[in-house]
C-alpha cells in the first residue's frame, strides 16, 4: 500500500513538472514566482490539478439523502430560504492548486527548456571548505558524545581481565576509565565557489519597468547558477554618474536620478575583483543592465579599456543586458559589439520588453561558461 502511494505521488510530481515546463515561459516573464519564493521552495500556481483524496463529513450539515424534506423541495436553498441566483453556465470551474517545487528542480527545468549546458568551472579545486567528520574514538570528551557500545566493551574487557565477570550473573558497570567518546577530525575538501556581480544603471532614464525586468532576470540567473555551484556569493553595484556597492534591497528599490557614467561602475567592479575576488579562487560572473545611454567625454572609451585590460581576463562571463527605455539612446551595446566582436566571455543581449527575458537568459547562460 505504501509503495502504491509513493508511485502515485511520484506520478503526480511528474505531472506537476510537465505543467511547469509547459508554462515556464509565462512564469519567467511575469515574475510571479519571485514573490512566492521561500528559503528552498517556490510555490507555483497550477490550474486544473488536484490531488484526489477522501473527504468525510461528520457534522451532518445536510445534503442529498440527509435531514427532513418533502417531495419537490429544492436542494440548493440558502439559509434565507431563497434558491441560488444566477444563470447556468457550461464551463467547468477553475481550480488552482499551489504546489511547492524546490529551486533545484526549477533550475533543472529551466536548463532543460532553454537547453543550457552544464557549467564547467575554470578552477575546480580552488576553495578548500573545512568539514568536521566523526572518524575516531577518544578517552575524553563531552557526555553528549559518549559512545555507549565502546564504553560497555571497555568495561566488559576490564571485568573479564580482572576475573570479576560472572557469566551466570552478568553485571557490567562502567567506571570513568572505561568511558569512550566519539571524536572528530577536521578535513578539507575542495569546493568550487562563484560570485555574481550585478551592476545596474539607476540614472534618470531607468524607470520602474526597466528595474522590474532586471529583478526578474536576476532571479532566474541566480536559480541556475546556484544549481551549478555549492557556494555562491552575490554583490550589487548601482551607478548613475557615480557608483556604489549596496545590498540587495537597495539595488532593486533605489529611485532613478542623475546622469550616467558607466565607467564609475566598471572602476568599482575592477577594484572589487582585484582586492577581494581573485580569479584564482573565484568563478566570477558580471551582469550589467543599462538602457545604453552614457555620458560623453570619452567615458565609453574608458569603459572599453577597463574591460579589455582588467575585467574580461578575470571573469568567467561578462553579460551586458540593454533594457529598452524611452529615454535612453541605446548606443552602448553597439560600441561593445564593435570593440569585442571576437570575445568569447562577453555576451550581449537586447531586452526590449518582458517577453525578451526568456531569450536573454538563454543568450547569457547558453555558452556554459
């Protein structure tokens, strides 16, 4: 019976997975899942799926075959004695079930649908994580780690060796010298860690709609990269004419203002990499979102120089997403395309509307860098 239930549950999960895959593009572009995100799970609303189960009614509230009634008495009568109002319909009711799916499963579905290749980290054994493993027995230790079998064995050996053990009346009482405790050893195991640096233009030409696009896309980027790496850190940089390192909440809720000088963000990004994020220890991903408008006076040339000499050689991937804005000139993506036409770890993507998020994620992550 238990095996049958598990089979039915697994089949239900497969049905849910199929529905999620079918509706994935809608979930990606609307941002509906972001607000439903828990610690490790995402609640997904799915139409027309309901887990079958028995419902027992013990309160005898009435219904067909219950209670008093005369021939011709309407069944659907409210408490006020009036029959239900409204015209009959010919469409089925809409049942919405919210199911929980892990972020790992969601990442796998995203990878399958977008045909994303598995990422091959460039430095697999760079970070050594320390872990405690209980691998030995010690004579001292806290009582919570006392090894009862080993303690009893030592006491039994002592009783037998001293000639005090009587097989007919076996009684073994451990003393202090018999006590044994589980002991641990700290081991170092290599782990591959990664860091995402999100950079966003918050100048006057970037409005709420553009920032919402960035928020949705970054959620899916995080979901995929967390599936690829055990350790993932995230840094946030905002910029207008000046750049600053901020937390996640400030990143997504800063009001737009001021002009644009993209080089300020690239200077901060370069400094962050050089001082805290050695390419020998980290797989570095930079995602820059802007409307493509940049201040003149040679600032774009300065950006290209920093990318060429300092940033691109240090990162796994540098992704520039240009979010369409009615106020931005959109020239920066053209400048990048001309300057780095053959650069493998630079990816450019134009996001003209929300529906382009789906395409943009594949463009950014489709190289498997």
